[in-house]
C-alpha cells in the first residue's frame, strides 16, 4: 500500500477476487473471501500505512457457496475495519477446475446480489463489475448501485468511454477524436525514446482504438509488426493509422486515385 501511495496512485485495492492457482498459493485473491477477519486486519494495517483510500474488490462467493449470506457477512465484517468501497464482480470464483479466463465467463452473473448489498448497507459504496458492455448498460446499473467498473469492454473497445465525462459526470467538453488520441500517445512515445520493448508495449495496448471501424485489422497488424515499429519509432501510430486507411494523407491519395485512376 505504501508503494502504491509513493507511486502516486489515488487508491489502493485489496484483491479478494482473483481465482488463479498461483494467486491462491500466495494466499490472496478470491480465497480471502473465506477469511473475512483476516481481510479486515489487512484493511486496518493498510489504512494505518497510507492516506489514500483502501478499497476491496471481491466476488459474491467461492466454489459452490451460492447463498447471499456469505457475501453479506464478508462485507459486514470487512467494512468494520473502516473501508467503505466494495467493488463486486457479481459471480462466484470457482477455485478448482476453471482457469482465470473461464472464471470470468462461466460462473453465472447474479447482479441482484450487489443490489441487495446496497439495500443492506446503504451507507457503503458499491461498484458493480462483470460484463458491463457500454455506457447504456452502465447507466442502467447506476439505478441500483453507486458505481460501475468496466473491465474487458473498456480494454477491447476503449472508444466506448469517449463520452463518459459528458454522459455520466455531466462534464461536457469538446468531443475527443481518435486523431487526438494518436497525437497525445505519439508525444508519449517520444518520451519512451528508443526502448523498443517499451514502444512495443505501448503499441500492444493501443490495439483497441479502432475496434469496430474499417481498417481495424490493418491497424492491429501494423501495431504487432516489430519491424514496422522499429522502423517508424515514435511515428508508429500515425503510420498504422495510414495503413488502416484513416489518415488524411491516405484519404487524399485515395481521392486522387478515384479522380484519375
Ligand atoms: C487480463 C486481465 C487481468 C485482470 N487482473 C485483475 C487484477 O489484477 N485484479 C483484479 O481485481 N481484477 C483483475 N481482473 C478482473 C477484472 O478486474 C474484472 O473483474 C473482470 O474482467 C470482470 O469484469 P468485465 O466483465 O468488465 O471484464 C483482470 C481481468 C483481465 C481480463
């Protein structure tokens, strides 16, 4: 928690949701849900160590425990340690027999458990998580809980968050464009310099920018091409955008082709 604070993070979160075997061997993640008193102790120690908020991320049960009382008692015990924010991935974690990926897909979603938690602990803040796919679905959930966490959809289709400030927070400003994102990230890439591994890492996490648009495949392919990355350096995003058929230069040439070709 101290390290997180020193690195400048706004919040530190204890993981009571990850089902992976490696994490279980380290005695953290979802297996902590069976030890709420221990989690409460951890929260107290973390709160003593830092000033930033300490929050909890958890599931609604582990293995075959299907009754609501389990998660209600977990939240009740842990909240006594002084934390008030609970991020609930509203499905069980099956600690044996499923991979982490399957554990994000197979145990059934039960959002009503999060709604019930909010009713039982109205003074606590509940953030719902699990297969929220767009802002419309997020708005629907906000009728029942205090917040929404979007995981995979935000990563795979980051553009779905482009009007979040306006729609959810009422903070309207000029709409952002993909070109602006590319411009800002290009400036960031310049600070990364010639460290190819870092440039490749930035490129990997830009794959989703064109999801759903024509040229998305060429964009991803170019951003996975080590030779292109090495050759283009910090210009790689502009280059990939052109390869995807989106840059102004590319469109100019396309128009020319139409006129004269
Ligand atoms: C690649 C990957 C890594 C994740 N790592 C963490 C993690 O370190 N801590 C955590 O609490 N959840 C982690 N999660 C789970 C997500 O926070 C989230 O609970 C899960 O993806 C369900 O939300 P979604 O359906 O919106 O994706 C991870 C998910 C993915 C796909």
